[in-house]
C-alpha cells in the first residue's frame, strides 16, 4: 500500500486546522478565485466560542451567538480525542499543551507507521473536524453530489461533517451554486473546473 498520498492530505489538513493558511474564495457572481490568508481553524473555532460567551452590548439577556453551543460541543469533542491520543502516543497527560501541538504530534507520529493505518485514523478525525468547523462558521447550504473525488490521492465518496452535535456522513463532494468542494481532501473546483469535475467524477473509484 502506498501511503504517501494519505500523508500529503493529512499534512495539508493538519496545516489548515493548526496554522494560518491560504484558503480558496470563489466570488459567487463571477466565479473568480482568490486566495486570502485565514487563521487556523482551531483558532477560528475558539474565537467563535469566545464571542458567543460575551454578552451583547446593550442587550438585556446577553444573547449568545446561535452557533456558540454546537461550537463548544465540537471543541470539547476535539480536545477529548486529542487528549486521549496524546496519552496513547506519549504516555503523558499534558493538559496545558495546546490542541494544535497535540494534533501536530499525532500526525507526525503516524508517519512512523509504515502500514498507514494510524495515518488514516488521524486523517479521518482531522478531515471531519476541518469540514465541521468550516460548515459551522460558514453555514451555506451545500448540495450533495454522488460520486468519488477525482483527485488521485483522495478518491473518497463520503466524508463526515458535524451537524446538530453529531457526526453525519455525507457525500465527499458537495456544491454551492458557484463552487464544489471535496470534504475529504479539501480540493475546491470553480468556474470551468466544474465541467472537468463533472467529467471525472467517479473515475478514481473505477
Ligand atoms: Zn477529495
């Protein structure tokens, strides 16, 4: 089994979760792509939770952001999984070590497993968290598209998202009007690329 593609996707996903990174923005009117830099997804999730806790200025009841509660549940789930894996890998409980460091250590540790199974497990968690955080912060309605991702290293037909406090299995490829994205590897298609995506859907699995 060739494990290199898994490790490439894993590194890219861990990068998005734990470091400032470039992201793909597609203008919904023109289909033009731009690549702004954004904060790590973990940091964006923490900021969302913090903003939800802050009482709104002038409001009497200190209304919470409507997404603060699922954000908190997702963050608790992420931290618990990372704490468990950290203890399993290092034999040490380090509650003060950041989630970023724990995930980076976990991903680095999987690269010594030549079978690639531990990398797959780490990738499964990391992609589920990345798509869950993105969906939570930017809840656009996405249409499910049946088929396997044509990216050779990916080929996923399903991916996990976090909805209403639980993981939900969706198709890997989902689309808005202007762009399509693979929830497993994070590849985005826009404009004319949507035609080549349509032509190549499922070929990786064939
Ligand atoms: Zn993919």
